[in-house]
């Protein structure tokens, strides 16, 4: 693959369908966007890795949302790594990039940086939230953390909340190419049974010991056989095939699934993007009284707020925010 071809596939999500077996999927490659997400923070490597995995999952899952919709992924636990939050903003127009942002909250004193990263989350939940815009009720789905990785949690979520068998193969980490600086790079492939499987609710005695559904609880007959075959083929993928630069995603699909007749659709470009603004900060503070805001005011008389996603720092006069705010002649 030439450098031009490599760049063309970087920071994109390629949707596809396997026509012969009613399975759809996405291939994602994140490069610059992942660096942009992580350079907003100074996380230790363990936390960076978990944020990278969450961002990769978000790019692949978010590709299906409609224009201007927002999909959020939240992982909350009772361990030192308390929260991982990501947002995916659907493009405003066809052909435009989607935007991703992410951050994590952790206890620097108790986190074990030599432990398995997923173990530092502890017990908690995995949630997907979809905001369809004004006058629309947001969708929220929640499942317990399970499976030993964020990818496994996402698979459990789709089986449990959507009754859609789903499988991920992900790789991510720091990479170095000749003559280039070290940078973050990630690649992933997602398979998902078409939604017609969704109404096939599992019987009570088919649910696992943990009370959660899995793909084998939902599919049977030819559908189960096809799903198992696709997963066997997916298991042969190599890390370098997922992140490049030697194999284009289209070539990888043909190598893995040529007998299943893969059909590819237009790629969705993604980039880092934060939607914070002073106006939104003021709006979030509009529910507070002057007395409440007084407790938040610094010694120098200013009120400050920092964006957890991009680190933007906002400084405001406390007299101009809250529901008792003073207004100037221009309405500000």
C-alpha cells in the first residue's frame, strides 16, 4: 500500500455487509484523531489504552447514527478508573467528518499501573446513550460490566439490550514508523447480525449463569452456523492487518469473507471535535442562584470552568451567570 492509500484509510470507518449470511459490519482505522483525543490529557499509559479502546468502539458503533445525532458511551465502575466517557457527533451534512471526543476520571493514588487495565474499573456498568436532537427523548441502554474488556462489554450490551449478536476484533497502541514520531494508532473490525434476529428473544433457560444474554442464546439453525463461521474467519485476522499499512480494509474484507460476498459502502471520516463553549457553560450554570454561585467563586472574584474533554478554560464574572444574573444593555 502506498503512503497515499494509507492516509486515505486513516481516521475512517468503512461500513460493509456480507450479503450471503445477513451480517453487517464496520472496519475502523484511527490515527491522527486518536492522538488528538489523547493529547488533550496527561494520562498514564494504562488509562490511555482504555480511552483508546473506548474511542475505537465509539467510532465503530457511532457510524450508524443519523446526521446531527449524538452517541455517547459511558463506562462507570467502583475501581480506581472511575469513568470513561466518549461522544460521537454525527456529521452535520453527508460527506462531512463525524467528531469524537473522550476523557477518563481516575484516582492517581490507588490505580495500579502494572495491573490489567480492565481490572482497574471494578464493578459497574456499560451504557450507550443516543441524543436525537431537540424535542426527542434520548435513548439509553445499560448493561453490567462483563467479559474482561470494553469490547466484550459492548458485545454483551448488544446481546442483552438489542438482541443483536455482535463481535469485535480490536488492536491499539503506540506505533513508530521509520522517520516519524511515535503516535497512537488503532484498528478494529466489527461484525453484527442483521436486526431481523432481534425479535428472537431467548428462553429463560438459555441465559447464562451471569443472567446476561450472548449470541448463542439468540441464534439457532443456519443463522447460528453462519454466525459461528463468520466469527471463526474473524479470529484469523492479524493485528497488522487491522492497523496497516500493508493491507487496505477492502483487501482485508476480501481475504476474510470473499465467499460471503462482502459489499462495501461509503467510508465515514472521523476527526477530533469538542462542542464546548462559554455559552454552554453559562447555560449549565443557569440553574444556580447567586448564593450557590458564591460558593463556586474564586478568591479573585472570578468563576471558572474547565472542559473535561478538551481542557478549554473559561473565566466568567459570577454576576453574569445563574438565574439571577445581571444583564447588560446588549442582553449579555
